[in-house]
C-alpha cells in the first residue's frame, strides 16, 4: 500500500512540475520549488524523470544570484515529445492533421466527405492518418489521442451526434466509430465549439476570457467562451445561432436550406445567398460570385447580400446584448468576405446593442478545424503526457 501511495505522489508531483514548466515557458528547479511549495529534492527527482522521458529539456544556464555561486540550469517544455491527431468532419470535406503538443501543424490531409460518407468514411480517415504517421515516422506510443469536430449537436459524454443535417446523421455514434479504427483516446464535439477552443488557445482569442466564434458558411453556428471556459449549455446545444429568428414575418414562410437547418442559416448562409441571387439574375450564382458582384457594384447583389447580412447583424447585436463578450471572431467560408460582412454587422451592433464589441476575422486558414480539435483533446484528456 505504501509503495502505491508513493507512486501516486511521484506521479502527482511530476504532473505539477511539468505543468509549471509548460506555463512558465522557461524556468529553473529553484523557481519551480518556490512556486509549487515543494522541497528541492522532490522537484529534482521529478525533473530528472521528466528529462529522462523527454518531456523537459535543459536549455543552458540562467542568471546567477546576487551572492554568486553556480548558475541555475533553465528548463523548458518539449512539445515535440508527443503528437495529437485532429479531425474536422465537414459536410463538404474532411480534414485530418497531426500536431505537436503546442498545436504546431506537422502534416495535413483532406478528402471530399460525400464521396465516402456512406461507404468508408472512417476507414479513409484512418488511411490518411497512417500515411502521415509513416511520412513523419511517428510511433503509436507517441500519439496521445484524437480530437474531432462534427457539424451538429454532439453529446460530448456519450460521443453521439444527436443531429448533423449536413451529414444526414441523427443519433450517430461517431466516437465509437472512430474507436473502431483507432487505438487512441477519442474526444468529439460540435465543430464550432472546437473552433472557439482553437481561437482561445492559439488564435485571435488568446488572453480573452469572454469571446464568441461565429462560423459562417453553408450553415451558421457559434461557440462560446465565458469566464475562460467553453459553454456548452444544458443539452450541448449552446451557440446554435443558426436557429435564431430575426424576422417574425419571414419566420412563418421560410424554407430551410437543408433539412434541419434553422432560420438564420437559411436566410443568411452561403447557400441561401447564392440561391437568392440566382433567382434574381436567372442563372446559377455561387455565394463567392455573389460577393464578387457586390464588390463590383451590382445592384441585385447589393440588395441580396445587404438583406442577408442584415439578418446576421441583428443576430450578432442580440449576442452582444445578451453576453457582453470582449470579442467576436468571424470564421467559416464566408468570412473570406469579411470586408463586406464586417461593416454591415458592425452597423447593426452599433445601432442595437447597448455596448460596442470588437469584431475580427479569424487568423486561421485551412488548419482551423485541426487546431480546434487538438485544443479539445488537450483540454479533455486527463492522462496527458502518460504521467
């Protein structure tokens, strides 16, 4: 019994020391002992074990004390000692990537969702991961787990996607399906929740305690960080801004862009913008072309997009009024037209919300979903670093 208690204490001390080194960036044994109120021999033993296992590296000497003596040796966290897998399952494409423990993207693959959705989706994901592991010579014992994002309401406790219209999934056991093809711990969540986690960790939302991430694409969704913590709601559906009703009269007659889509995303999402302008012009128009026509001064595009983004502006103004965030980050495919969307949305916020709020475009590119998925993994995985 005593040896088991000693082992637990050693593991606890090692976790504390590693976390201290990671948060400090660069520190010394003496500084760790002071911060954690641990004895110097306890800290030295923990550091020796962490160095041996590769979690900490010595990086040279620090400054000597005023009284002279030996210079302390600096210690630094080694993010290359293990790897994370991030998976972003979208309605159009699946992105799969491997990062280090600092979220640095090491390799990346994509493939079209619909070609594999009803056949070999999860086997194809595994195949892409196997390719990347071989490319980077990564062994299984150096992968700590998988984070995955899905475009739908997801029960993070059971790993079941309750509804994902873009994938035609209802009560789908996505975590179990991933576990069938991977031997690692798996964590899943809504794609916009992982989006806001990624922004809070490595993106525009760093050092902000209250922020909203809104993904504007075919659909519209959002993730919420309140007081530094992800807010999922009592049924894991917090942030479903796509269901917001911004016009009582239109609400009685609107047609969902896709089965299961809400009012706002069916009025202001990319598919809706393209369809609306297509009807006006009498020819097929994509959302991307619609924004291009808007910039060129086309009156039909100006009216269509102005109305659509106006609905988004009302929804964002309501968000600001309710939650008073420090920052709203716009992402998703339509955020590439931030130059058009931002002034319209900002005008509505200024007009209707009681307080101003900074609205910015995501700084992430193709890696956004991967970084968010890895952020989820690192947040949820309790056995991190195998200690």
